[in-house]
C-alpha cells in the first residue's frame, strides 16, 4: 500500500495499491474515470473493459460507487500525455485492475467536496456557505484547503513546543476547573462541582504564575481556554487554544520580550519550510498576501504608535487603549513604513492592563507590558507581572478585584517570588491572521461560538 | 548571573553571582551560613565579618532574612575540605560578598520545605501530610522531589509529542465543551452554555475519530479530560491530562498496537536518558523499584492472562472483566514470569468494552481491543473502532446509548470511514506508576478531586 502523494514517475509501469476517498467518478460506456483523493493529494484512475480483469459489470459497479466512499485501488501507473489538470498527480494516472470499497458513503451527501473547496468569485458555480460547512464539518474538513489548514494548525502547535523546549521552557499542566472566576466575574462559564460550584478557566495566567512561584524557571501551557462572551464576530470563539508561557528573568523584562520575539520568528521560519505547500493551497481558495516579518522583530513603544496614528489624523489620549479600528489602521501604517505584518507595541498605559501588570518604574502611567500584532490584530498580550505581595494586593483592590476570589494566588506572593514575565497567544487567531483567513472558525477543527456547540 | 547547577570546580576562586530561594540560614557570632536552593540544586554560602565587605550589621541582616525569600548572592567560589552533605554542590561553597533580597518571604511559612521533602520513616523528624502539602502547593512544589516530578511530567508530555511527530502523528485540537454527554450520561460535568446546556468532555474519543473521518491519517490530542466521578481513591482525579491518539491502518489493527508499543518504549528509553537525576531524587523520598520493560513489548491475549490468574487460584469467567485486585495480581505474575512492569493484554471480551469497539472477526465474544499495564495498573485502553454505520448504530443501541446524544458522531459514519484504531493514556497515572508514587495527586501540579478544587 502506497500513499497517493508518494506515487511518482519512478512507479511508471509498476503495479501499485493505494487508498483514498472517491473524489469523482464518471462512467462513459466501457470506461470509468475516477479521481482518488487523500488529504491534499489526488490521482486519476481509469478502468476500461479489457476482456480480462475488468468486465462490463465491473465498470457499472465502479460507476455506482458513491462519492466519498473509501476505496482501495490496485493498478498500473502510466505516464499521461496531457497533464491531468484536476489532480495533484498531473503527470501520471492509474490503470485500474481492481477496486475494493472499504467503506461505502451514502449517495446523497449534505455537501459536495468540490463545491466546498471552490474559491469565492463571481462565477455561477455552486459554493457552500460557512454555516453549512460547519454543520457538516467532517465532510468539509476533507477539502484539500482544510487539510492544509489543519496541517498548519498542527505545525504551529508542534513547532511552538519544539522551539520552547529548545529554549528550556517546560510543558506544564494546570487545572481548567477553578474555584473562582479568576479575572473578573464576567464572561465565565459556571458548572456544578459536586456540592459546590466551579468555573472554567479563562486563561492559565494565575496558574502559570503560581508555577513560577513554585520554583519553575520557564513554563509553557498549551490547552483550551473558555470565554462565555456573547460575541458573534469573525474573531471570537467561546473555546480556543492558548499557547501560554511565563519565565523568570534576572535584570529586565526585555529578556522575556526578546525571547518571545525570537520564538515567534523561529515559528514563522519553520512554518515556511514545513508548510509551503499548505500555504499555497490555502491561498488558492482564500487569496491573501504572503505574511511578512522582520528580523529582529520591530518593537515600537505604545507612545510611538499613538504618534503614528495622530500623524494619520487620529485623535486620541496618551493613555487611551487602541480601538480595534485604530489597531487595524496602525497595522497598515506600520506595514507601509516598515514593511512588516508582525510587530510589537511595548509600554502600554497601565490603566488599560490587568491588575497584575507591573508599572513602568520610570513612568507609572505606563507599564512593562506589550502586545504582539499580526496584520493589524492583536495575537499575544503579555508583560512583567507584579511580584510583590503588598503591591499586588493594592493593585487588585484598585482594580476592584474581589480578593477572596484570588486568595490562593495572592497568598502565594507571600513566599518569595522571582521576577517574571510572559504572554499568551491564541492559536486559532494566529493561524487565521497568518493565512489571512476571513473567519476564525476556519482555523478551528470544530469551532465553538455562542450559537454553535455542535458537531 | 549563573545558575546554581551550572557552578562547578572551574569557577573556583572566581567571583560569581547567582539567584535562588534561601533554603537555610544560621547565624553564629560573626558568621552566617546559608543554603541557596534552585529547583533540584543547592549550594552553601558563608558570610563572615572581614572588616571590609561584610560588617557585623550585615551578618545580623543576613541572619534575619526569612527562609524561602528570593536572594541574589555575589561571592567567590571556594573548594571545601569536607564535602557539604546537605547540598548538591558538595565540593564547593560561596564566600559571600554581597547579598540582595529580591523578594522577601513572610517569616511564618505554612510548611517547612525540609519537612516536606523528608522520606516517610520511623524517625521522630517532622513530616507534612499530603493534604497540608496540597493546601500550600506552591511552597510544596519547591522541594527537589517535586521539581523532579514536575520535570518528569514535562518530559513525558514533550517526548510523547516529539515521538508522535516523528511517527507522522499530527497534533490535533478538539473541543472540550460538547453538546451531549458523550459516553453515557453518568459522571459528566454539566454547565450553562448561554441559553442551553453543555457538558465537559470525558475523553476526546469521538472527536479524534471524527478527525480520522475528516481525512486525517494519524492524530494525537493532548489535553484535559473531566470526570465527575465521586471516587476518592489514590488513583482518581476529576481532571487529568490525556494523551490520546488515533490512526488509520491498512490491513490489521496490530499495525496500531505495534506503533503504540514502540512509542511507549521510546518514551521510557528517552526518559531514562533525560531524567535519570530526577528518577534518583524521587526514589530517595519515595523508594520504588526501578521500572522494567521488555523490547519488544510483551503482548498477551486476555485469555492467556485469565489462564495465568486461574493457575494462581483465581476463579473467573472467560468473558468477565478483570477486577482491580486481579489486575494487580496479574501484574505480579507477569513480573515474575517475564520480568517486566509493562505489558499489553489484547483481545478483551467484547461485552466489557465501549459500544464503538470492533468485535474480533474470528470470535465475536472477544474484540480487537487492548489495555496497557504498568506495575499492574491499566494506563492505556484502546482498540480498533467499528467503522461501519449500521454496525455502529446497532452496537450503540445494544449498549443502551441514546442515539440522539451521539447524532453528529454517528452521522459522520455515513460518509465513508477509513479503518482506524487508537488509544488513550492518562498522563498523571503513567507518571505515578512509572515512579512508583503512592498517590496520583503527587503527579499533578494542582490536583482536582471531588473534595479539592483549590488552590
């Protein structure tokens, strides 16, 4: 058994056996043409009545196999004269000797793969809308575009872990059921926990910090986070995967910022190597300009960002957070001026950051915290954390945080705390922006939003 | 700044600077002895009044620094004449010139690190019971033993991913909030999901299978699973991490079983290389015999296992599941006969397996499914899955599964399904058994059980 993407011209005139989904089948008299698809690859097969191996009845049988059935075919690899445009294997085809239906699909599929893989356009060809795709996600996932997106999601996750491990970060496992709504009570899912109540963690923030206080040097957490936010936008999910990291530093939190920039650039580089075919396939259905970045990463201060916006006519205060529109605009301005889709804003105003954010010692209106942007949207937020008990307590009170809800976290700061900083990335959002996809749901295998809990 | 474990005899007579938790401090007249600890490493420091760098007041100051404070010390590395038994750096010490308190701990800690790291024994020295340790987990995690266990947990997770990636398995992200209680309604956490109800996934089983049906070849999922089971035992948690995998196969499910065995053996081998120091440190506090395994892995049939038990005097039916006591006994019998702590039982009776289990085509009383055992406890369960729609539906009905609760899953089997098999491992349980720890809570950073939702 050989996989479709492994067949090449060295197999010409050899008998091979392969398995795949029956992508297309067409019977014309004594012949049947078929296309077998396996992930991002496809190959054409031809069966014709030859008086020996293939009978007329066999051709009829083949013509009636429902599309998307899993089939094994055995046959001889033949070089074609005219390239087979519709297949990734365009120089060869298989002259089928035997075909075996491993698993038969129903005849009336809820969507057609060729419709689901078609780029948007003005032509009159059938398309499948996103909701229908997601309703029948198992079929929809079979398109080469979705196989490519899933590969990129996998690679992003795997490379993140590989690169962090090289940088001495250690995989860390934190609880997702917690006793209190960790970062404010809003937008948190609540559940019955035996005789009491638990909440689903909105981020691993407090626990990865407790890991550091527990003596860990560099930790990363990879796992789901849960947001009960009733946001029905192109970029919100109620469950998504977070790549979170936290590290001790010695002199300055820029040790952490530099590490984060290097990690992201390493991932981008390795993605380009590992997933170039995937990136091209996705761009054919969802056209987007290639993702550009600089090395070293462009780091601007928040104040510099505000200045660029003001020069472009925006009116805003020094300590005001960026609106989404201004984020987008700043992304375009940065792209024009510096030629990068990836940059960092450092030194955010303290007032717009969470209670555990370390103020800038040189200007307490600002903070030692940063956001990372891709194509003008925030993908990672992070910073130095307050490591002193009294300072943290005062900040929590000033932010109106219920101290009882962070009791274990707060108490941990009484036991000696190494200075630390970190950040968290939303995986699906990064992949959406990296590929320039129009909707985050396309970057999630089985997305969850306020209106979708299935499949 | 150099880390404590990086200091060596080449630094003798050099001035170095290091950071750590103040493990011990003792003042005697004009001298202060201290021990600085960083994860699994420690080094002795001595400060004495020399009329220049260190004053009498300074000695007093050092003597009053609370234990567990984070301190930076600067000083000269000196070879010692008599080994320092209490430190991992036993051949050198630091003559302190400067000390800086980075973060001060409170004076009255809820537990003492030296008590928490003491092995159980008949001596009269103070110990800390498990509940107290877990109540103050952030401090408890600082013991060298717990740092070692956390390293082993990290390595297990990271190596699992590395090895699966080498074997072409792809990291896959599945939802944890699902619309129906997937595998029977019992023991499932329920939550409000906007206007409806959701459940926390008890396993990624159905979704990783839907990934395969969606065209993926080999997938793995790493993440939390949730069990609302009111079991207060040494080996149950309500939230734990599952390493789950699923793969298409071509001819026989033993392609999968062989792959799983090779993956586990690879992990064991790499753990021994990567974590030998950790394994030794843990064994000092929790003595256990070294973990033994064979290569290739011992695979017995369930029937062979039953025969061994019967020869040892057990009475049980051919198609009866193993009780926990019989699992343990069989583990001991296998260890005596074959000299391994790790083995597989294949071909479980069909009646004791979940509805999606493929019957053995040669004997429908049995099934193409297996359990993996470590030190006589099950760590992985898996098998070939039914891939035919009608067969799966009939099996679900026979098992009393509410078809509506698995509608999306069941429907997916109408679209052509590649034959597949897989399995799932509980991370914490594997690490507990690998190290021979007496309680699974020791193998979880912040464990969750029916009575514990904090810290």
